[in-house]
């Protein structure tokens, strides 16, 4: 078994990794690089046999739907099959159709995605892949157990243990994964200063408290951070409104349609789509409204008493603090604003825990801007720091 990380050994986002044997070659993710610059254009990935005809590729697997993992999907040759979770496919399709200017080519490519099932192994050539649905800030995110040539490799993808489904990881590691030879792990947080980990349930409790303190609670969060939308919507008491836009409600319904039978948490929450007709009733009763930092919501918020309002910023702080950001001005529309966020990525302690549980001989960090810090998390293991494009025989 061979491993080659085409991009992501020393950066967060823009991910593409390859696993191959003598007869089979698969790619995991094909993402755009991240940048706070609104004019930034990601460097195109050029991978022989994937983006051109100079070689072969048997399949591309997507761990989840975030753009830093899927953004260069259209560079994959059209005859190469692509795979993702069923709900992730739904969200990708709906985002391509409703999330902005519709991209017909992307919509058509998304329709070709083949869905795998959580916990059910499948083969691509002589490589056996078992996808496990884990917690991340994107619904239907996966890590993969990859077995070939007598080796067992755990590819974590992006994950965390402090989300609403964080407890599933322990069961997967104990009952399904066991000991592996290699862990290829994300390391997004290893370069960040240590701080207390806030759970999604903690955020829900704080929103319940804000709803008791303020008549009007506005929340600025990513539309595809759907676990958070479910959690905050469930915090709204009876008699108060919970309002979102049509696109958000479409995505929430897609999750509920797929997952409501798995957990009552994913049963469709009380959500009303906003409009001028609902505004007088919201002014009368109060409640929670999911908003975006644009003129339409600025107009709505200006009609609400700021003394009885709070605006909760529920996104990565880099978007707020980047030069030229309009978010600080938007946050000033209410009398008070507060941060209400937690990372979509595992803390250093949780990274260490997953590595210890799976007990590999080799750890390969990726999706990190400080791979050298991974050795401190697993001092008694061999940590191999690759360069982009470097091949490792396992």
C-alpha cells in the first residue's frame, strides 16, 4: 500500500490524498485552498490520471461536503466514479442549486455521485474501504478504514469529539476499527493555543439563557453547519418564533428526511421562513432568527428594538477580524453582540485519544499548518512528516 498526499501536508484545506496498490488507485477529497482574501483563487490541483489522461484512477471518495475538500470536483475526469455519503450528496446538490449562482456542470457531476453506507465495507479493486460516519461541522462526514496488501490504514478526515454526535467515535474505534498500522489524521488545532473545549450542547444551553434574557436573539452562522442550526432551533421555547430563510429550511428538511429515524434530534424543528408578513408577529412574540450579514437582514434588524436584542456570532473568528470585514459593522446593529462558537475540529487531546485508541505504528499528519507539533501528541510513535506529492510505501 502506498500513500501520497498531493496537497495538505503543511496547510489546512485544499486537500487531496492518494492511496494505491499495484493494481488499484483511489483519491480521497479534491478541495479548494482556504483564504480570507475575497479575491483569492485556489491553485488548481493537477494530478496525473485524475485531472488528465496520463494514468488511471479507479475512484475518488469525499469525506464531506466542505469546499476545502470538494471544491475541485469538476477537475476530476468525468469517467472516474466518485463516492460520498447519501446525505452529503443531497447537501452538495441543494447547495449547488440554491446556494448562489447555479452551476449546471457541477449539478450534473454531483448527480453522478455513488453513495456508500455507514459501516458497510465495499471494494474498489483490491482495496477494501469501510466508511464510518463521525462528527464534524458538516453533517454526514466520514473517516475511512482502508485495508489492502495486509495493511490497515485509518484515514480520519475532519472530525471532533465535542459535537452533538461526538460519542459515536468511541464506539466505532472499540467495536469496528480496533488496532491499525497507520493513522492519517487531520491536525487543524495543533497550532492553536490550548483552551477549554466548548461543546455544541454548551452552545445550546447558552442560547436558552439568551432567549430568557432577550426578547430577540439573532444568530449569524454558516448555513451548512446544520447540527448547530438543529441544536439552536430546539432551544427556542413554545410561543416564540424560530425564523430562517428558504435555503436554510431546505437543507434542514433534507437532513431531517434522511436522519429523523436515527435520532429525535433530527426530527424537523419548528422553523418559519422570514418575510414582511412574519415581522410584526416576530416583533410581538420574539424568538430566534438566523441571519446573514447583508442589507436585507440589516433592514430587518433595524426594525427591532436594540435594547431587547442580542446578535450571536456563531462562526470562525477569522471572518470577523480579517481586514475589510463588514461583520463588525453588522454586529453593531443590536444593542449587544456575543460570540457563540466552537470548532469543527478535534482538540489536541482528542487527536491524541483517537491515535492512542487505534494504536498505530505510524502517524501521518495532514490538514495542518504545524505538522511538526504532532510528535508531541504521540511521543512513543513514529510520526512521518511528508511533503506534498511525496510517496510513502507503507
